[in-house]
């Protein structure tokens, strides 16, 4: 047997065998939702959730956000961006606390999330 076949054969046979096994045995199953992502928001009080506001991006796409303004003159401002599986609602408790501390706070709905559409 030529030496190049001894090198190429395992490089082809091993991935092909793994693919065949995945097809035969059905591959991995659907994972359970991660409770660590959704659990912190289960008991949050959303009664004071500010309405969504929209601002047109440079390309004309309306992007949504929520404003949390302090009672008096703001001492500064904060822009909050949510994680990949959330929207501005997930920042509600933090945004309220920052506004109570005197900071004008804006929680964004990133493109493709929440009120900013699905794309």
C-alpha cells in the first residue's frame, strides 16, 4: 500500500465514521432552556415599565429604547445594552436604580430584539 494512502485514509475515514454515527444515532438532542438566563427576571415588577420610544437610525430603521429619567436634574447619563437573548425589559430594574441615583438612563432594544424588529 502506498504511504500517502496510509495518511489520507484515516483523515477521510474518521470524519466519515463520525458523520455516519451522528446520522444513525440521531445526533444531539435539543438542550433544555437555561434557567440561569430567565430566572432573574421571573419576579421582576414590570408595572412601571416605561413605554417604548423610537429613534430612526441613519439607514431609516426605527430603533426602540426606554427612557428612565431622574426626578431632578440629571447628574449624568447612561446607555444600557442588553445581552443577546434579551431586550430592554431585562434592564428595567437596573435602569430604575440608576435613575433613582440621579442618572438619565436609556435602555436600548438592539436591532433584531424587542421593539426594534426581528431583523
